[in-house]
């Protein structure tokens, strides 16, 4: 399946539904096949680890889990969550993402 997602690594997004509703964070990783994104500080899970060379004590560590891209909205340059559209840039003749709320191009 070759789908293009509106969310990219490095974007600031806001969670619009689910347990982490209302939280904002930076996208650390995007899994295109599963259509999930890992967002900094959002959807935290407790992972139990055995003692190893890196962590001699072992224990429980908090870690971000994937969240479906349909539950996320991109935050534009003005700081508001917005829907994202695509249009051709007149100068470079390439497809760019833009905010449907403000009309500005999303970097």
C-alpha cells in the first residue's frame, strides 16, 4: 500500500481524541505501513525491563507508543491545530503542504 501521510517526522501535532486528548508534542517517528506516529510525551506505556548491562537494576520504564494518525492534527506556524492540504508551489513546481485555516505553507 503506497499512501502519503499528512504527518511527517519533526511536525508538531495535537492529539484530538483518546486518552492523551489535548496534548501536544513533536513527531519522533512515523510508520507509514501501520499509519501510526510516535509523538514525544504522548501515549506513554510502562515497559518492564530485565536487568542488563545498560540497566543493571531493571524495572519499569515509561515509553511512547504509536498513535494512529487519524487521532492527530498538525499544528501550524500560528500555534493552532489545522487540517492540511496540498498545492503546487509556483516557484519550485513541487507539491507543498499548507494550513487550511491560515493558508500558510507548513515547513
